[in-house]
């Protein structure tokens, strides 16, 4: 495939930063320091890869001012090389365009409104009264429930399901297998049997949200489940009913968030973390991978609760000791009291 070449000087004119070396060098694609070729630009955002500058075959490099003298290659100097790479990569690799129109095999419910600029692919089902905004792309096999609202320039990859009455904002990306608005896990016990509690709230997704493959966002039991603007959700995340996730928060894969928990703005949550229900997480909190959060976090900071792995026999011995920590703590307190009595006698 022929790709358009862009001079470093033109890239800097568009995205900022400054060029050191030959600003006429043209590049067509992004690559890593290890694999980039002469027509590509690499980036250095982590000091542990600085050694690769010596051997890279890249035609140019994006790096910080602190590393600007570490290579003689033509280079773009930026305050944030990683975000510069992200913007340039998006520019060089735009999402594929889709022609407006509705495929003949799509099923459009009565009263549904599809904006003229939207693309509705094969075997899509759109429920009664639903609305699809201009520029949105609904790929094959998606199902949009009755009275659901999809904003402008939103992109649903194949087989995304949006249940009835749910709302997705503008510029949302939902990857294949995502389910938005399924019933929350609401049950009541009576007479030895479970009674299902109707889930009558909605799932409300803000603007510029990305939802990973096979991630599930349950609708609210009474009030709505809310995902605010610019939230980024990785694959296989479970967001339970009535959760609220603040704007600009990013959550890695396989995280589970139990019902009615509120997560603040600008939080970062590592993969496979678990957050129990009815908790409040403050703005700016970072939670390490595999950490279990069992109580509210009121202050910004980084929180970890990972039990380190070790050789199996040693791990089993340590685990056995953990079972007796409470008893050991009591015995230590008693010993401290006895030692204090002995000191006073002496």
C-alpha cells in the first residue's frame, strides 16, 4: 500500500515541538526503535530503551530534550514524546472511512431515526424509536435496543449490543462483544428462592469514551449507571449496576467493579483489580494490578495490595502463618505488657 510521506518540518508545524537535524527527512509510518526502517519515525519515551538509539535503523526519532543529544539522527524534540507519538500515529493511521447508508439486510424498527451521514452495516438490528447520530458507524451484527440513543461519530465494532433506553455520547468507540445496559445482578431472597429485582435504570456513556472487547456495563437498578467523558475501559471489564466512573479515568483489563461504587476523575486502575460495592474512590487515585479494594479511598495516591509470589512450599508456609496473625498480634501485645511490668520492677 502506498503511503503519504511527511517531512519532519511539516509534522512539527502541525503538532508542535522542534526539529533537530534535517527537517526535510520524510517519514510514512511510526515504528519502534528496534524494528523501524528508514522511512519510519521511532520514539523514545522510556529511559530503559535509550541503548537502542545506537542501533536503530529509523529515519528519525521523537524524544525529550533530556535525550536530544543522545543521537545524531534527525529528531523531533517534545516535552511529552509518548503523547506526541500517539498523536502522530493517529494522524498516519486514521480509522477506515465508511460510506453513509443502510445495508439492505439491516432491520430498522418503527420510529427509529438514522442520520443521513451514518453507516449501518449488514445484519444490524435497530429497535423502535432508537436514534443514530450523523457520522456514526454501526458494524455488522450489532443490536441497538428500543429508544437507545447513539451520538455522532460513534463507532460500534461487530456484534456490540446496546440495550433499550441506553445512551451513548459522541465519538464513542465500543469494540466487539461489548454489552451495554444488560441487567445488573439484583436479587432478593425469599422462602429459600431468589427473586429477580427489575433493573429499570439506564447505562449512560459520555463523549470520547472507549469500551474494550467483551466489556460489560450493566444498567442501573433504579438510577443510571454513568460513565463520564473520556473514560477508557480495556477488554473484559465488568461494571456493575449504578456504578459511576469519573471523567478521564482509565481502567485496564479484567477489572471487576461491584454495584453502586463511585470512582473519581483521573483515576488509573491496573488489570485484574477488584473493587467492592458501595465504595467511593477519590479523584486521582491509582490502584495497582490485582489489588482488592474493600473500603473507600478518600485521598489521592497510589494503593497496592499484591501478595508477592514465591516458591510453592515457602508460599504455603507463609500463608499458614497469615492465618494466625491476629493470635500472634494478641500474644505480642501481652508480651509487651509483661516486659513493661518487668522493666518497672527493675
